[in-house]
């Protein structure tokens, strides 16, 4: 069965617009649906999320209309977005709502690997240095006072979501397939532990690496989306009939 919707969640400090560049490469049979977090983009007037539970509760309500037609879909998240996507899938399963056919987690350690760093508590100049080291935000923008005034509170709130997150014990496995994506030079994840994402699903789990660092998906957009096309559409078409 081909997957008809790709629902995407952004990294810390990111917004829905970061995925729009994928449209020109994405298979025409797949609808790209980036979800926006509160406090940015079209939702810039709304208060930023205080914790993961608040974020997931909000996003489940936004997601529900997109699931109403019952069409097969994949849930994709990068970094913070991967953790949010996992939590969303857990809530959807608990509430017996339509689960994604595929959960795609990018640039994120498995949920039981709690973050040790507490970057969201750093003074402004140190926090800005951390953002520079991660990449994903042009250095010249981080030197623009107007941009910094707007962006740093968003990034700090997003880092807080990840760094204060703790996995809820005793959850059942997800009844969906999982695919992990990573940059081969990403030093912010432990590439040797991606297999542990398999502990969260009773379906198929696969792993794929691309050239690049933590933001490989922006550095190699076309290559990543062509793989997603295969994963969502072409692979299903090639599967032998039972």
C-alpha cells in the first residue's frame, strides 16, 4: 500500500516552512503536510510550549483533521521533531486514532537516552555559541540583533522540551514500522545505538544514513527526498504479491 501523506515536524528552532523545499522532489502522489509548532510562522502570536505533554496535546488536535479521510500516512520528525513524532504516535495509539503506517525518526537518539546537556539554561552568548556549533541556522543571522531577539526564545523553549523530556515507563510497543535516518557525520547522536529504536515497535525497523552532519536533510535535500519517495511509494509497488 502506497503512503499518500508525509506529515513533518521540525527540529528545535525550526518551523513548518523548513520542509517546503522538499515539494519539488517529492513524488506527486504524496501530500506534504508540515505541522507548525506554537510561537512561530502562522502561529507566532501563540505562547511557546512549556513541556512535551503540552506540545503533543496541541499537535494531536491539529493532526486529527488530516487523519479523517483514513488515507495511509507517514510521520516524519527531525531531532526534536523525531521525539515529538514518537510521542504523537504513542498518543494516537492510546486514543485508538489512525496510526502512521511509518514513523520516520531523523537525527535523534532513542527516547530512553535522556539528554544530559541543559543548553536551554545557558546564558545568551553561550546558548548562541551552541546553536552555531549545531548548524542549521546561518551564522550571520545569529549576529543580527533583531533575528536573535525573535529566534532565541523559540530555540530555548524547544531545547527545554527535549532536555526536560523523560520517557514514560511501561508503554506498549507501537504498531507501526519505524525508519531511522541520520547523517553519517552527526556528532549529536550515537549512530551505534540506532538499532535500539527497534525496542519501540512491533513492526519492521530499518536504518538509513546519508552524507553530512546533524542537518544532512537540508544539505542533501534531493537525495533524502528521493529515498523517501522510494520508502513511501516505490518500495510498496515493488513488493511481491502474497
